[in-house]
C-alpha cells in the first residue's frame, strides 16, 4: 500500500511521528473496553487497530471501502478472532443488534452530511440496545481554524458543540474525552516498574485536537480509557528545532540589517543626486533667463538696425532729389 499522508500504515510511518502516536494511542486507550466483546471497527483502514482490539475482544470485524486496504489488513494482522471485509460504512453487512461496541476513528469527517446520517443509521441498527459507540473526529476549531490548516481529505468537520448535538440526536448519553500532545518530564530506569502521575489536572482537560466520543442509550459508567504515551526524544527534537529556528531568525535579521544599510546608502546617493539635479535645474533656469534676455536685446538691436536702414533709405532719396 502507498502512504498518502491520511491513511495510517504503521510499516510505512516513522515511529516518532505524531501520526504514529495519535493513531495507536486511540486504540490502546479503549482496548480495555473491548475486552470479551463483539466489536466492529468501521473504516478500519490498514487494520492495525483491529489487530490491537483482537488481542482482548471475543470477536472483531473490520470493514473498509478500500479493497486494497482490506487485502493488506488480511495479510498483515491475521487473528483467529479477527475478520476483515470490504464494505461501506453506509451499508454495513451485518445483522441488527450484532455488536457490543462499534468503533470508528477519524471517519465521520470524510463523509458528506447525507452519508454521515446514513452511517449513523447503520451504527444504530447493528449496535445492541445496551451497546456503545466510540467515535473520534478532529475538533474543527483546534485542528483546522487555529492552525490555518485545510485537510483536503475531509468533507465535513465538526466543532465540539456541533459534534455533541450530532451524537445526542441519536444517543441518550454522550461523553467526550480528548486527545492532544503534551510535554512531560519523565523519571525512569530499570529498577522502576510503576510510574507515578504527580499532576492529574490535565486529565480533566475539556479540550483537545481530537474528540473521542463514547455514546450509549444506557447511562455510561467510568471506563479505563485514559492513556499516556511518551514521545521518545520529542522534547530534545523540539529544542533542537527551536535552536534551528533561532539561528534562521538571526541569519534573516543579519540579512535584513544589511538590506537596511543598502537602502540607507541608496537613499544617500539619491539625495545627493537630487541635490545635484536641483542645482542643475537652477543653473538651467538661469541660463534660460540669460538667453531670453539676450534674445530680447537682439530683437531690440534688430529693430534699431531696421530703423537705421529705413532712415538711410530716406536720406539717400533726399540726396538723389537734390542732385537732380
């Protein structure tokens, strides 16, 4: 299978990338809820999540509309209690009241609104009366708008309140848990078996990049679904990246300062040239004025010469008459 950037394929992804942690952690966090249950993984993709659930569930079925993904899942995540089928989430190929749990992670936003409603119809149909739906989707505000990001694979994303109302129109009880990345300080070693959580206030956070909804017609009870995965070396990578960005900023600042100096030099040259130009304009105006004055003097002289010529002609005429 080819990695497109949207469908998660563990074998083709870097184990240190966010996508790796985000996708795995969703299934790991709710695996305890699937223990000894009949589970449907709707839009299972490459099948890695169905494989995680099959380790604890009684039976898991994974469906996906992509035949290539299903073939890959069948060849990669074989379990005796796990079956994969090519099928659309709007036409789920199972009888009514079949599943204890239906899981659908990062699927609903890939459907247009009419198909979203058909998907929910099918979930309600195949889910037992006391069954549970676990569905995740990105929070449009945090995932897209805050980051100025547009995922061209997504058709209809939800704001948190909008997603809640969407699910509450189908289920009496809807509870949200949230997935996000945090920075943590870790103390560990080969003599340490248990890890203490010193601060738990982050567990009560009511916001996250991804919303994971737990829905049922029956009242929901407390579940073991909180999960923490350590991004090995992530803090060091972020510090390294910050230093790289700082160095880039310093280089750009130096470049900006050099441009400022060049601009100032150009301004100085322009000012000098402007002064010279103004001086030349003044000289030109003075010369034009002098030329105009000389032209006027020349005109006056021409007029005087014409007068003299006229007087000369008159005198010659008078002399000629007297001689006759």
